[in-house]
C-alpha cells in the first residue's frame, strides 16, 4: 500500500487550480453571512465535470454566495443555464453580484428561493446535465432521488461534504447529519444505474454518472 496522503500534499492538490479575485470576493461575502462554500479543489472538480460533459443545464441545491455556481459556469457551455435553489434570498442576491462581476448574463441564471424539496419536483424530468448538491445533509438521499429524475442518461450528480469533517469514515460518529451522508454514500455505491466516485478533496466530493439500463427502454 502507498503511504497516506500528507497534509502538505492535500493542501497542494486542493490549491492546484488557483482562484481569482472574483472567486476570492465571493468567499469573503460567504464568510460575512456565515456560508461555507465548496473548497477550491472541489470547485475545480465541478468546473472539470461541467466541461467534460459540455453541460448546458445545471441544477444547484444551495446557492450560497455563488462560489460553486461560478466554478460551474466556467466549465459550462457559453449558452448554459444554471438553476440554483436556496432558502435564503439574501444569499442569492450576493450570488448574483458574484455572477455579474464575472460578466455572466442575467438570463443564464435562474435563482429560486425556497426549500429544495418543494422546488425540485417542479423541474423537468431528464432535462439536466448535472445536479450539484450542497444543501441540508439530512435530506441528501431525498435529493438523490430527485436528481436521478432530473438528470438525462450520462448526466452527473455531485454531493459536497461527502466526508463531513472526517466523520463519515468513523463508524463511532452517529449524529444525524453524519449518518445521513454515510447512508447516501452506501446507497450510491450500490446502485446499478450509477457509476460512483468518492473524491477525498476538500470536505469530500461524491460524484456519480447516471447510466442507461436496458429495462429503461
């Protein structure tokens, strides 16, 4: 077996793709309002994923101040549209500021204020290329069910905080949020209609590709 990754190597890889002033400003706004955005490494992974699948339609659960949304915009097609959901309208106002500073046209952003599980059922089945989740951890399994309905075959679902402060890998940690994430990780690994990957970057990024199964024909 190889040696465990060191803290220095982890920090090096997480900061490998540098953030610019606009992303830094978004992080500063997040800190001011008590939001914890995805880390730089996770953001770079989202940009990579949206770029690889040439994403045109993306759903985000947890707008924050626009940090993750901006990373995804930078990988999406030039005409791509982000539908982003958050219970805090003020956070979405700050996210719009982030997007404006980066020159993203307003018509490419659809912000919806409300609880994700109230909003998601109103979105179109099989229409989206990627669903990114950074919402209530206790609802992660419910978000997965909605994401699978929303995604086209070949689409990707991604969950932030999949390692949840190093608690998920520790079976003695049994608080509600940790248990919910641990259950999600197990569920994704078992599903035959998903190709999963758990990336130990930042606070953990769980990604899975939706595949077509013959019985769906």
